[in-house]
């Protein structure tokens, strides 16, 4: 198929090298692969030797000094891609052939395609994080670690801002600001490998910081702890249990959407109240980080989660309707952030499609 696969990565160790190499070997049979590798020199050279016959392996463009290294990797890869239809994916994403073919088909009618990630295997901390995914699906859409993009559209809009923490939301909003066609397919399931427990805990506040780009949601989460404390003080156990049950029900609705029971474990819905309390706690810590200059991120602080849709439309207008929205502030490269929360409200140019039950089975 005429499809390119762009993989931005930055590794500090090679513990997953054999598994990723096997995945790239399978990918290379079906698509052209571009690996944009921001790893230190020693690791970069080792990767170059292992992937010489599997992928175009390059460092990020030296002129892209974004604070978020993933954006530099994506931009470099889109510039080097040969096909107009391109998949971008984090290093823990694992497509099967059916998923690649479905993405290729959807990109025929869209500028941006959003599939749905799921964890496999699913240890306890992956199920905890899956509760976030299920709530997002129950309310609208989740943010995956992979997208389909039309290269010509991406280059024409000038890329997207690389000095933000929540780069996935920034990309989505930038496409929308340029009147791009977005398809969200909640039934296009793409496997994702879970991180280890240590990394899971390290991401809690950083992921909560993403909510600063969605003020209404941040306000909702900030209200949770005071509401729970008031309920406990007044002994309103029934109301608290009803609230927890409502959250579990919403997560379960997200799990059942578009055949999700095939890939999401039922126990993940039970983690939903726990995840809400975690996010409510970390939201206050995120506000504290914002008041002190931003969230710590790869040796520096990032203050901006993502730009508002209105701000991006205004930047496009000032650029004459077709200028670049990419940031120009120099910064050192750092590793990509994880996914955010729920989607913005649907835009006029968005489309949602359902996938037939026979497509999207786990790899």
C-alpha cells in the first residue's frame, strides 16, 4: 500500500530494542518506515546498524529546536515521507496489517484520522490508565498515541507548535484551525504496550497538566476533592457511592462503544473512580506547577499545555490564512509526552465513523 509510517523516538536505554526491531521488520513488508531518532549518539549508531535494511533512520532536523522533541520528530518524518498518506506513531504503538489498511482507506477522505489505542498486555496500572480512556470514550473521544495524516495538508498548514506539552491536542486543534477534515474512528483499535510502573507514576502530574488546555475540565476536576471532602464531613455516603457508580457506568458505556469489549477488560471500568480521584489530586499539583513556571519536563519547564482553538484561528488569520503555526522558540529536544484527556466538542468539519465488527481485532 502507498503508506508511510513515521516513528519519532528518543531512548535512553535499549531494553526494548529487540522487540521494536521485530515490529519494524514486519512493518517494512507493508509500508515505508521512517524512524526519526533523537537518542544519544551511541544508541543512535546501534539503532542505525540494526535498522539499516528496515527503515530510513535519521536524526531530527537540526533546525527544529522545539521544546517537545516528538514534534521535531514528526515534522522531520513528514518532510521525508514519500507518500501523501502517513501514519505517525509513538514507539509503544503496534499496528497490525488490518489496522494499516483501514488507516490507508480512511485517509482517502480525511486530513487527520484518530484511531483508538488499547493496552495489551494489561497489568494493573494499564487498567488504571484504561479507565481514563473509557471515560473519554463515554464523553466523546480519546487521544491516541498515533494518527493518520495527509502529508500535503500538514506541510501546507506549516506544521504545528512544538513548544507545548500536550502535542496531540495541539495537532488536532491546528488541523481544525486550517479547516481540515478530521475522522475519529472509535472502532479502529491499535495495540499499545504499557509502560513500566515507575514511568506510570512519573506521568501523573504531567498528564493532569494537559487539562490546563481545557479549562472547563480542569475546573471540574478541581471541584472533585472539595466535593468529596464535604460529603465525607456530612456523612453523605449514599451520594458518594452514587457518584462513584455514575463514574463506573460512564466508563462501562465507553467500554461497550464500537465493540470495545473485545479489547478493554471489564475490570478497567471499576478503576474509573480511582482514576478520577487521582486526576483530581494531581490537578491541584498541576495548578501549583503552572504558578511556578510550568511542569518539569526533561530538565526544563513547559508552561503551555496547548493553545486554544480561538488562538490558533487568530494566528492563522494573522498569517494570511495559510501561514505556519509552528513555534520558532529554540529549545533542546526531549522525549514525547503521553496522551491527554477527552476531546474538544466536535467541530463542524469533523466526522465520526464506526468500524464494522470484523475489522480492528487485536494483533
